[in-house]
C-alpha cells in the first residue's frame, strides 16, 4: 500500500479494494451491489470454511479466504457477520491490520461495537452502518444487487470515526448502491430499531409459534392472507436474532413491555370494546402513514 | 311464491333469488361473484340508507332497499353485516319472513348466531358460513368477484339447519363462487378462528399502535418491508372488530394469553437466547408449512 497518502486519513482517499467479512444475504448483496455500482473496485470476501464454496459460487469476488489476513490491501472493510462476531472481528482488525483502513458494518444493533471501536488504533477509522433491508430468505443464495434500492441505510459515527470525510465516504458508497443514508447516534439507533425492526420480528415469530402449536397442521391450511402477511418475518433464522437480542436487550425489553401492555388492554376490554376502538383507531392512522410512504416508494423499486 | 313446493324444505328447491343484507367488502363481493357464477339468479340488496347509493353504484343488484321487506321472494338470504347486527336480523327474519327460505351469513364468529337460530320457525333453515377472505381495504368500493377464489369457506350447520340438503346447497353455491367449503361446528370454528384470524388482527393492530406511538411519524418513514408486512392488517376498521371480539371473547382471551406468554418468555431470555432458539425454530417450521401451501395455491389464484 505504501507511498504518498498511506498515512492520510482513510476518508480522503479513493476506494480501490473493499473487503467483506461474512457473505450471507446482506454481505453477498453488498458485494453484488458494489460490483454493479463501482465495477473497478476489487472485492475481497472472508467467510468461514464451510460456507466459502457458496460465496465462490456467486462469482463476484476477486479474492476469497477464511482468514482475516485475506483482507490485506483493502481500503474499506464491511463487517456482515452476526453482530457479536462483528465486534470480535473489529477488535482483531484493530490489533492486526497494518495499513490505514475505514471499517463499517451492516449489523442490526450498533452500541455493541462501541467498546471494540474505542480500542482501535488511530490508523483505523470506524463508522457503524445498518441497511434497513431484508428478504424472506437468508443466505448468499438469496443475495441481490438491488436489495438496498431506496432503502434507508443508517450510519452511526462514533469516537473512532476519525473524520467527517469518513462518514461522507460511506454515505457516498451506499448512495451509489441505491440506498438512502441517514446519520444518527448508536444509542438512538438501537432504541428506534428495537421498535421498527426487532419488535416486529419477535412478534411475528411468537405469533407463528403460538398459532401453529394451538391449531395444528391441518387447520393451519385454512389460514388466510392476513396470517400469512403477519407472520412473514417468522422465516428468519434464530442465530442472527440471538445476537441482536443479546446486544439490544434493554431497548427490546421496553418494546416488548409496551406491546404486552397493549395486548393486555385489549384482552381486558374484549366485551366493551373501548380499547379496541382506541388501539385500532391509532393503528389505522399509523398504518395509513406507512401505506402513503409505500405508494411513494413502490413505483421506483426495481 | 305459493304453488307446488312452497312448503318443501328450502334445500330441495333451486335458487332463483338471493338476498344480501349488508353490502360491504364481503356482501358486495358475494353479489359480484354470484352474478358471475349464476347470471340467471335475481339479486336483492339491503343496506342502511346512507350506504345505499354506494351499493347502487355497483350496478349488480336487481332490487335494493333499506328495509328487510325488500327481501320478499328470496330463496336464500346471506347476512353480511357486523355479526351482532346479523344476529338481530336473523331474529327479525324468523319472526316476519313469510315463505320458506334458507339463511346463511358471512360473519367471523359463529356461536353468536346459535341463539337466534334456535328460535327460528320451521320454514326457515339456517346454515352458518364464514369465507376466509379479506382485502387491505374495506367497503363495497373494494368488492371483487374473485375475492373468494381458492379461499376456504367454513360452513357451520346447527339445530336450525333443517336438512343436509341445505348444507349441500350452500356448499354448492360457494363452490361455484370459487371457494372451498369446509364443514365444522360453531364451537370448533370460533376456537380455531380466534387463533387463525382474530389473534393476528389484534396483534397487528397492537403492534402498529405501539410502534407508531413510540417512534413517531419521522422515524416511521425508516421502516422496512418487515414492519409493513407485519402490520398490514392494522388498516382494518374497528367497528367490525368490536363485534367480533365481543362475540368470541372467551376464545380470543385464550389466544391473547398464549401470545402474551410467548412474548414474556422471549422478554425473560433476551440475553441467553434459549427461548429465542426454541420459539424461532418452532415458528420457522410452521411458517414453512404456510409457504408450501401458498406455493401450491398461488399459481392458480386469479
């Protein structure tokens, strides 16, 4: 890497090589989207041995390895493993990566990385990131270059973000991938995402679990599109969610308490129906807001 | 109506005229579907004064009125108002309808009609009915002739069902409308539908209420497709649901208790994650069953 600029702040330099650690739905889609938006950038993938073959089958990486040493030469590294693994990798890169580098991640909780970020050496800059995108199916096989089109991508700078230019560099990259960057701090992120993403996931899984167990396979075939929509998220893999819940447990507990409280109010007033009137009325107004947003987005989604 | 057959069991006679009481999404779709499947049948609609104009605008009814007397001459009457109104109309028709008639309904709870059915005179036969169909929008404006295509239509015969032929007549009619008739008793219906339909509705509304109130309008624009799917049902109108909850409160309370229990188990184990593993695992298996059912259905849905 040496030569002029080797010790300049990472954000001031162009990106020649991007490393991605963890090649699942998000990491794989990130690779495909970068290849489409910035065809000249070199792509390096790191994945555990058993999943390396699936990553290779994507045909998008210039180099693949199962060791972080494969990242040698990357200007920017995106961590796309489950969040607690991302924290461990960030710590290890801080201790071993020899050249200036800008690191970001794509995890669903952001406070978890602050401690590892705090310990980073000065030549490593870190900007947290979270694309609000997903798909019904997980894994590299489901990766798509357009997964982030018109989706928000939250950026959470912290004390390990060495310059504003680093935030701008990541924002510019994710904009090129079709996403809409929004900057917020890690604390605010984890609180709002507990409600926008983590609570809906836990609710959909709990609902599917309860309905399936209580009605059984035969009667489940009677279910209408309402149950199908409400439980779509229940196909999500548990492993990712163990990490998310463990690293955002305080905010998620508050969100679950609020939902349990609303369900208990409905339960206590099924006959008179005043809680139904109030909660359905409020829900209908918020839902209309979501639908108006979708109508604005949908015509342009590919 | 007189002449030969006037006092024969209703189910033994062909249907010449169908009356529909309550012209919303379901009643309106029922009318459109009958017009398409059985073009020779006369259609009579009954709706409250303020909504009569919308029903007339559908252009599908041979006669429209705001009084049950408009139903004169109907061989079959479908009650499609909110369920407590259907029970009141059934009682009134039992006391006033002069000729043999087969009555069914399209409500989401079935035990509510048993008392009114018990008091019916012998020339009135009743078979409960519940099409498991819905749409994101309510009202006659959203009515569609294909709303029932390949959807289950539950039939709940009771002591006021005068002959097996009456059940067969309704089953044959709804089959012609594209639906799949299933016979069960009212008690079993209300229990299983509390889980398959009522619980998902209450959950979606409670979730949308909580998320909207806690994150506010600005951050709600960040929401991804997961929240949008999980809260799709929250657009449902409160009025219908006050009736449904009031007439199935015991079964719905059990369903809510089961969900609250699962949410509390998740809440109590966010850090260790064993409840997440178990509930997500179970939910994923049930969800896969729903998806395999959808894959079978979807290619043929119009």
